[in-house]
């Protein structure tokens, strides 16, 4: 449903947005190729150490080839291991959720391509679709100008570099966008797909119950109230101009993320004989824990434990990202209170569970942040603050990209 005063997207606009996003992907690929071709700073020592200490014997004792080694750094190697070996033995890799490596494995078998190539193709396809869907939903609700700026800031955001590589962010973001679009358009089938699969891609996906519950609570009770009062609204229910009604759709949708989480536990029970094996494997990193979700004191203390500009722990960049998100909350509230549950799911839960570890990467999926920033910069009379923010984002993004490709910590 469009906000009052917002025009319908112009015909053909979607194709132009799609072309712009595709062009951005091609330009990004050229930049990545240039960094690899003319760079000579790959951290071979770290690659060898991680290969020997974090993976079972016989997996990788030496770095990969000249080019593919740059695309198998950090978490990407875990996903590639799971795509090839599955969850057959006890290893830190089983802490990662199965949908992404399972998809890489399936497409690899169908095409005969290497898992590295398949992972890169799938990541870029998923993020391309996710970005386009984000622009489409944002434009329909808040207008094309907000959508254009929000999408540009999303693409340039430092943590968005992982949308191009073998990480689960691209798939997870696409599923979140499918769920968001389904809720906005009352397409319960699509919403079910996004809500059910999200917990199989990332653990935070189970918290999709928050935005779904908000949507359910703001619709069905009012439908019942109107029916009880009678009058002209009697019998119409919560209905759009096109004649669609919510009915029990959003309430039944609440079961989808719960069933997705239950499917994950069942798979771990089948593969490892212990439904909690993946969660228990988080001990290898020593940062993420379910108990952190209600430990707000630890969050507050961890916020001030800054140790470096950007590192695995104590990252100033991760905490600055969290500050920007907090400052965007009043704008989100003004744009639509239904954005807040999404921010709780995608922004607050990762901050709590991991005490800001990898937060700049997780924050790339917090789409209400970019909607709020896009709207805020549209409200300002001058254009230079938008371009200054976009330029700063791009500079940090390129810095993290260089670090990632050379096996330095990026998120």
C-alpha cells in the first residue's frame, strides 16, 4: 500500500533500475579484478594457518590458486567446505547454517562448475534480485527519489561488499526482501517462502516473527473491531482497494519462521545426532551466544571496548555503524512504525548476540536503515550531505574490499 502523496512508479522504471544495478555489478567485478591483478599483499601465512587449524586434515593445507584464493577467505572457506563435505564430522564449520552451502552444492552438481564459481554467481544473482526488490518496494511506498537514494546507499555501504562474495548475506537479504514484499503486498505464498527459509540461511531469521507479528496485530484486530461495530465497514475486513483481505494470512505466517528453525534443528539431529550441534559449535569463536540476547549490560560494556579501527573484536567501525543505526530510529518511526520490528530483528539481535563482532557486515541487511537515510537526505534542501555520506561509504567500502581480497579482516 502506497503512502499518501506518493506517486506510482513510472512505467519502465523497474527495467532502468535493473540495468543500473547490473552495470554496478559489472563495474564492481572490474574493480575486484584490478585489485587482484595488480595487488601483491595476499596474507599467505594466515591462509595456511587457518587451513591447517580450522579444517579437518586433508581439506586444504596450502592456499588455493592464484585467483580463486582471493574468493575463499574467512567464512567463504567454511561455506565451501560444507558444500563439498557437508556436516559429516565435528568441525567449526558446522556452526554455519545449511541453506547457502546446500544451494552451492546443488547448483555445482547440476552445472559441473566449481563451488567457487557457483558461489560467486549465486551471491551476485541473489544480491542483484534482492537490491531490485528493495528498490521496488521502497519506491512503491515512499517514492522513487527515496528509493533511488536508499538503494545507492545500500550498494555503497561498507558491509555490502559481502553481497558479491561467497557469504550468506546475499541469499539471506533476498529472502528478507521476499518476506517484506509479501507482507506489503499481502502475497502470503511468497511471504511463507521467505519466512520459512530465512532461519535456514541465518539463525537471526527465526526472529522474523517480530515483523510478522506486528503486521498481524495491526490488521486482524481492527477487522474484528469493525465487524463488531458494524456500519459501512462490516463484512469488508482489512481490505485493500483491490479487494484483497488479510484474513488469517499474517497469523498463520507466524508459524513459518518457527517451522524453518525446527527444520534446521531436525537436519542437525539427522546429520550430527544432536539438534544443537551447530549452536554449540559457536564455542570455537567464543563471541556469539544465545544468552547474550538478554544481557544488555554486556552490550553496553562491549560498546566502549574499542581496540582498533577495524578488527575481529573491538572494532570502532562496527560501533560507528551501530550509532548510525540508532540515530536513524526517529526517521524510521516517522516513515512507518512497522520498520522498527525489522530493525530489532536485523540490527539489534546481531549486536546483542555477538557484541558487535562482524556488525558492519550484519548491518548491510538492515534495510530500514537505508530507507531512513534515503528519506532523510531527500528531506534536506542541500544535496552535498548525501554525496558526502555516499563518498565516505564508498571509500570505506573499497578499503574493506582490499582487506577482504588479501585475507585481512573485513567483517
